[in-house]
C-alpha cells in the first residue's frame, strides 16, 4: 500500500537478507540479466549493485549494496 501511495523509505537491512533477484543493475547502469532468478548471496560481496528481490514472505525489496574496503580493515 505504501508503494502504491508513492511513499518511499530507507531501512538498514539484516546481513542475512537473501531473496530471489527479480532485477539487477551494475554501477554503470548495465542490467545484470545473468543474476535474475538467483539469490542475493550469489552476487560477489565486493560488487556494487542495485537489485530488486522477492523475499520468501512475498515482499519486494530494492537493495542498493555498496562495497566498502575500509569496513573489512576495521573488522
């Protein structure tokens, strides 16, 4: 209902969020067709992507994932 009303919001997702990819784009805007139908965890973690996934509960989420090499240094 929120999306139909034109409302958008941001949340910080859990690290274990892993739905089925329904659409995927790289940083340069190119479509990553070979990832459609796969799980989010199938995309290399160092790859910056903009994906739409469907969760096991049927929710559709847009996830923008950005790799930060400094984060790995801090772990």
